[in-house]
């Protein structure tokens, strides 16, 4: 690993934001990915993660802080762990991928 | 209409250049040399429009007697769609159910200009009730019962959704009743015309319920979707109409479609629009009268 890579950290990006089509029903979302042809039913938590990642790729920590913004509660370490698991599930569903930031 | 052709003229077209029948949005070119098939075709499709040649047909169907020993030993009938034979031959006397199944198969395989739901569809007061179900849920029986009580038949098999505007298109055809359903509908609607019983088919005994003339005459008139009701027949079960939320209805409907995946984004948009625009329920029932009362109340509310 060279010096420039040492400064990088592992983050997440949405696979292809332009190919995602959303339908919102209360706190649930239907998501159609025209790249893969897959349809996903997602809870609000997953939808917010994807929408945040569509703004820009980021680490789980940065993502946690962004999602906690405006909340009175501090962003807990366990929330970051929870997000990491969620991001891995979204990657398995073909919606996110890891990226060097 | 087909009834306007003499038996001889009908026979001649079937044997020669083909009979062009209009059923819903489709034109079917039909050829056949099966004598026993023609009276049933005339009985069940008598009110259907005949298209005069030259015309473009959506489906080219032939019902033929295969050659060789099967021409006279346990004679058979073969179904050809666009020159291809997708099924094994049936016994000759089953030519009519073979035509019905074969045409259904052809529509399901080819009519991808529409989103196709596997559902019965009926209309009342200008809005459509969609009854999506897989085999065994009592879809055709409930549909036949509703039609016998005045609902307009769109189809007992296909929910055809025009993706451009979300309108439902009629495709009225004879309703195949199976096994116990035949007597259920005979008792429920004694005035209904039910054709001969075909025993020993892949689905047991099948008899066809004639489509009401009014449904055939209005087969060119689409209607917007109003209600999505997933029927579930359970012997002895009390009637229960349970509302379901949009995500649940979306999943059930997308999984029920013949060609949701093939439709891509427009399929997603068509299903979400249906779910948004319809009242959505699961209907558990055993008593047809009670089920129809409930659905009438739903439509008249």
C-alpha cells in the first residue's frame, strides 16, 4: 500500500442512484432497480441510508453522524455497528458497494 | 359476429383461409378440420365479432388431427400456435378445452404489450374488481358467480393492464369450471349455460360457462381498476374481508403477474399505480352468496 492509499478509508457508495425508482407507502418503500430488474421492499431505515449515500459515498461513521443530525440523542457506537450490518445487507441485495474514500 | 355466418361458411373459413375472431384486444386466426369442435365454437363464440380478411392476427391457431395411426386409433387433436406445437396432443373429443388452454397459453407467452395479472376481472358501476389468485383459490368459481349476478365479465384468467394509462381491458371468453365447481355453479345459477363436461383432462373434469352477451358486446370498453381482492376459498370458513396495506398488496400482485419482471420499470409503475388506486383486501369465504353480498356492498359503497 502506498502513502496515498494509507490516507484512504473504507466507505460505502450506492451502486447506481440513477437507476433506482422509489415508491413510498407510509414508513415502507418499494424500490425498483432498473439496472438489475430487481424490486425491493425496504423499511425506512434502509431507504434513508440509500438516500444519504446517493448524496455522496461515505464511511459508516460519517453516515451515522449524518443520519443522527438534528436528533437530540448522541450518535452511539452501536448505531454505527448497526449501520455497518445494514450496509452489508444492502450490498448483498446489490444496492451498495464498498469503496475507498 | 360468428352467429351471423352459416355453419357451412364457418366450416369453410376454418378449413381454408382461417376464421378471424375478435376476443378483447386480440384477433385470433383459427383454422381447424375438427368437425366436433365447430358446434362448440359456434355455441361459445356465437356473439363474438368476426374480422373480415385481410387483417393482422395476433395469434395464428390451428387445431389439427395428427396423421398416422392416431388419425383412427384413439384419435387425437394437436394445437399449433404460429406453426409450433407447444403441447402434446389431446384426445380428439377435447379439442375445445385444448383450444381454450392453448389460446390462454399463447396470450400469457406473447401479449407483453400489457401487464398481465393472473386474475379474474369483473366490472360494476364503471369500476373493475380484480381477483388475483393462483389455481385452487376459487377464482373462476367466484368470478362465474359474480357474473351470474350481473357483474360484467372482463376475464376469468387475465387481468390485462394497459400500461400507458392503467386502464383494465376486457378479454371475455368462456369460463372453464372444474370438478366440483361445475355443480356449484349449476346450483347457484340454474339459468347459466354450461357446455358439455370434458372428463379426464389434466385438470380433471372441465365444463365451460357461456359468456353473457352483454359482456361480449362491451368487450371493447375498458374501465379503471377499483378494488383488489385476493380471494381464498376455504371449505366451511366464515366470510372475512380483511384490508391489507399497500406494500403487502404490491408484493402479492407483483408475484401474481405473468410478466412483471419482463415489463421492467413500466411493470413496477403499473403495479404501484394499481395498488395506489385500488381498495385492497383479502377475502376468505366458503359461501358464495355471502361473498357476493360483501363484494356488492364494497362496489356500491
